[in-house]
C-alpha cells in the first residue's frame, strides 16, 4: 500500500495518507478535498561491496535542498 504526501490547498497543512486506487484523500486538519500530491524523497536499501546493508534516502544527501541521493546525481 503506497503512502503519499499531500499539501492542503485550503489550510496549508502537509500530511501523509495511504491511498487505494484513485481515491483522493481529505485533509485531516480541515476535511477539505482540495489537496495536492507532493513529490517525496524515496528511501531504499542496498548491499555494499562487502555485503553489508547500506541504508540511504534522497533526503540524506549533503546538499541543502537537493533531492538526489548523491552529489553526482545533481551535478554538485
């Protein structure tokens, strides 16, 4: 079940919601259906060269506002 991040256009509240199919969530703060889906940084796990599990996410990049998983991804 995917969890998406949303922004309420009416009260400016940001929230997460589990979404089924084409269902559109309502804001938990004001119950408005006028919400916009936000682009979220995804997390993933991979194996390092020695077989160890390496956890990372795009939000842990070293650039302040960057959404790339490394500086090579954004050109910095």
